[in-house]
């Protein structure tokens, strides 16, 4: 199958899915307007923190490909929040 092994795909999926889910729950619970981009970017940044637990937990279990997927998605999530703060 090549580069995208099963564990790498799970790492990418959980690395994107968990912060996206937490961002959705946070936005549903907070009175939010689309004009408050700074608040949205701050919440999006905090939603990436559980990826640290996934990353270090998978490294501790010696699942390096899963950790690589979580790390790659965390880097992309950081670029997304940087773009929000820069252009928003």
C-alpha cells in the first residue's frame, strides 16, 4: 500500500478528528459570532492540546507510525490556526 499504512491513517484521522470535534463542541457551548475571529483562533489552538497525549502515548507504546500521523496532523492544525490569526 505504500506510505499510508493503517496506523498512519488512524493517526492522521484522530489527529484531525479530535481537535475538530472539540472545536465543534466548544463553539456549540459558547455564544459565538463570526466577527470574533481572535476568540475562534484561540479556541482552535487549545483544541490541539489533546494531540500531545495521543502523540506521547503512542511513542510510549512504540507505535512510531501512529505518532507520525498525529504529529503531521498537529503541524497542519498549527498552520490552520496560524492562518486564522494572521489573516483573520
